[in-house]
C-alpha cells in the first residue's frame, strides 16, 4: 500500500536557505517529487537529513526532484530510506533569492499491507 506525505516550503526574498521538518509515517520512502509553479531566482539544491543531522539524501538541483517522463513512479526521484521518523528538508542556494521560491514536496511511502484478523 502506498501512502503520501506532503510538506510545503518557502525560501523568502533575501534568504539563501530554508528548511522544514517532515514527520514521515512508518514505511519505506520509495520516491519523492517537487511541485512548483515557478523557478527560483537563484539555483537551489534540495537535501534531506535525519534528526541527528546526518545526510539521508545529498543535495541536488531542485530540477532533479521535479516530475520526469514515463510511468508514474519512474517520473519521481528514487529514494530508499525508512520513514517512521522526522526528517529535515533543506533548500539551499549560494546566493540570496530575489523572489520568494515556493514548492511542495511529496513523499511516496510504501507500507506493508495490513492483514485482516
């Protein structure tokens, strides 16, 4: 069974970074995707750390996180880490943004099927 978890993030004007804490449900995080209606004014990388600030997903350009082509799941950024915990999503740039950059990140989490008693 697939479960979806969303989080919104805004990198405001005059800032070079922002983060959001996402409380992921239990399961294996299989894919993620970013939805946005605009490009950032300066290049931004997205990364994910655990609560101990250890890197789970190294930073890559936000375009790597956007929908690709092909079958639904294949269009999303591949992931492979355990949910059931809080993670930090970071958006970072080497330069401050001259316009706010807003996006939503969607995690696709595989959970085991519940067996009926």
